[in-house]
C-alpha cells in the first residue's frame, strides 16, 4: 500500500476545524441560548446550547479535567498517527477527524469554559443530545477507526503474522 503524505490530512483537519469554529461563531453571534430554528420540522433544528461537560452532559464544569484529557488524547493520537498510520489511509483519516474534533471542542473550553452545541435532532421520537461539527468529527473518527480495527487492516495483519509463524 502506498505511503500517504501528511499534507492532505492537515488540510482535511484544518477544513473540519474551520467549519466547526465558523458554525459555532455564527451560533454565538446570531442566536440566543435556547433559541431554535427549525430546518426540517422537528427532525432537525438549530438550537443554541452550551455544554460545560462531555457527551450527554457528563462531568459538568470539570474544565481542568477536560484540559488534561484533551492534551493527553491529542498527544496519544499524534503518536499513533506517527507509529501506526504511516501507510494506512483509513487510520490517517480517522485520527485526523479525532484530532480536529478534540481540538475544536478544546478551543471552546479555553475560550468560553463550555462547548457551543447547535445541531438538534429528533430521531424516532428520541431527542438526541445537541451536538456540533467537532462532535460529528469525533464520532465519525471513532467509527472509521473501529472499521479499520475490526474489518480491514488489523485482521489482515494478524493473518499475515499467523501465517509467518507457521
């Protein structure tokens, strides 16, 4: 498999980060907290929301904890990128999305002591927690990494290692 350069991933990560920060800026500047704008009826709305915790409001107000965790996670992702993703496009893309998402929400925590959320979705009657572009990048990054681990590269590497040992 060919070795991918880091530049395309930097561009992808930067685009995600820029979109995340612009959309959050627009929400902060143009909407009151709690204000909703229907886009697709009740299914999809823009709702200005702030979250001082993590997903589903866990660990509310624990900013120092989030600062430390984010720095550790970013360092770990950069290490994994350098050591494991050298010639693996899917792994590079997943780590890039994870980094962009983590950094996007980290910027909010530094600037506002909370994260700006605004995508409000109602799925089959379930009012999904309000999220943002960075959260979407984190989720997609995790899904891509799981696909890589369970369905593509890791199983092939294990089979190759097992056949070499025989």
